[in-house]
């Protein structure tokens, strides 16, 4: 006889928290720790809910509502104070219940209760974590349509479809998946550029609040500052970095500046997108040549800031990688609509079809990559079956 429990609600204080208890011993254990209000015996059959208290011997821990969702599956809805939740979890553990994370518990319960395949299970687990509504839709669409539909199509035509056709289909899925990933899990945008060009002003403008310090002194931002904003279907983590000026940071006494600039480069490397901010009201070389190497494989948008002042920057002299430009004034909030449109174009989300077949877990991605290189139909069929029903 076994039982498992997990806190299903998010971390932190909420009005109500839900603990799910599952397993053939769950009912017996609930009876030991639950005292129904006003009744001698709790009726905990599937579909029933019951008000009462969770007790540890003679001590009352919390007033709760218990629902029996399925045979051997109970939901304890208790008060949301994390200390109360912790006490109930400890009490369950004392009753030999194995404590799990919400994902681990769902992985055990969903296939048994709903008879779902691995892709649907993965979709249900991923849906909660999607950063935007569009992200949840993309994932939900993979259950009946999208990837599941494509797999059904492959299986139905396994005898006629060629290995090359699999490879072409998978190529499209993997390409769409890269865009879908930005929508589902969010996107990191580094705001980089020379000192004093208005990077922090841009972060504040996009975030809609004064998150970063702005002054007219070069080198104001030393430690990076981040803020989240929503642009179209994207939830973007903006990261304002210290201005890049290697010559300035090279002096032996500028230890902090050197460290901040190294951090800026690290952030650039991890970003999905780089907003390179230049001051449009100045002439001259604003970036050293080596900067291009650091962003060579990135999606880069050159933001020509301070466009409220007369333009002096010769954009024709910009290297090819910085050729995609947009003029804005972060201080006065002009040109921001163009900027957000460009960001969506650059990340490929502008016309993204939320019903497109995509993969959304590492497991799926790895298997699709194997399928792309499958050498025989037999091998392809076995990978497809693993994709649909394999272990998570
Ligand atoms: N005229 C004008 N001034 C701006 C604009 N954006 C920023 N500034 C000014 O430029 C100066 C520098 O702005 P910051 O946002 O601190 O620049 P930064 O790039 O973060 O600077 P560092 O952190 O030192 O690298 C401040 O005085 C801002 O008010 C703009 O669009 N127009
Ligand atoms: Mg700054």
C-alpha cells in the first residue's frame, strides 16, 4: 500500500493551497488525519467534498475542505499560509506518504486516470509554465492537433511515406519550435551598447517603471538590472547592462568597470535577442570592432536612441550585423511602437501560427533530431512510437 502527496498550488502565500494525495493507501491515511465537521464519518467517494479539520492527534492544524476527485485521489484545500501547508505535508510524511513535486505527482496520476499519451502528459505539465496566453495555446494545440496530428499522419502513412519526407517534416517542426520556445518559455533581451546611450532609459521605458538608475554620467550602470515586459505574444526579460567601453575599463584601477563589462558580455552571450543602443545624436565610433564578434550569431536590433535630437550618426558606416535599425527616443517614448514591431519580426513571432506542429520538451526535441537522421523506415517507426508513448 502506497500513497504520494504534492502541493499543487504555486509557492508563496495565497488564500488557498491545494495538496493532492494519491495512491491505494490514500483513503486510509486521509481518514486518520481528517476529522469531518459535525459528522461521525466522512463520505469520501469520487465526486464528494467534505468540510472538516486536519488533526495531528488532539492538535488541530487547519480547517480544510477535502474533495475526492477520482478513486484513490484526494485534494486537501487548506489555508494558503506556507507554514500550514508545510505542517500538513509533514503530517502526511509521518503517515508514510511519499512527498513529491506537483510535476512528479501528475506524471504518476494523469496516465492512470486519463489514459493519456506522453505528449499529452508533457503538454499538461508545460501549459502551467507557459509565460503568455499564446504560449499556453501553442502547447494545448499540440494535444489534438500540431505534433500529435503530425504523428498520427506519419503512423497512418508509414508504408507510403519516405525517409526523406520524415526529414523534411521534422526540419519544419524544429524550425517552428525555435520560435514557439520563445513564446512558451519567454525570451531574454540584452540591452547593450556604449556608455551613456540611453540603455537604462530604454529599460525603464519598456518596463513602464523606473527600474534602472539614469544619469548623464558615463558608467552609471555597473551591475545588470532586469525587468519583464510583454511585447505581442512574447514575455521578455530585459537585461540592462553596463556600457561597453573596453578602452575605458582597461586601466588597472578600473577593476569594477572591468568586472561589469565582463558581466555584460556574459549576458550578451546568453541572450536570445540583443537590443544594441547607439546615440543617434553623436558622430564617431561608438563601438570597438571586436563587439561584432560577440554578437555574430545573435538576433540584433540596432536602436538609434535620442532621435529627438538632431541626427549625427552615419548609419551607412554601421557594420552589416547592425544594419537592422529603428529610431526612437527612450526619454520621450517615441518610436516605441516601431521598436516593439521590429522585435516581433526579428524573433519570428509576428505571424506565428499557434496551431503549427512544434516540440516543447527536450525529450521531444532529441527524438525529432534522431528522426530527422533516421536511416530506415523501421528506425523511424520506432522513434515515432517512442515520441508518442516513451518515458518522460
Ligand atoms: N535627449 C535624450 N536624452 C536621452 C534619451 N535617452 C536617454 N537620454 C539621456 O542620456 C543620459 C544617459 O542615459 P542612461 O539611460 O543612463 O544611459 P545608459 O546607456 O544606461 O548609460 P550607462 O549606464 O552609463 O552605460 C541621461 O541623461 C538620459 O536622460 C533620449 O531619448 N533623448
Ligand atoms: Mg545605464
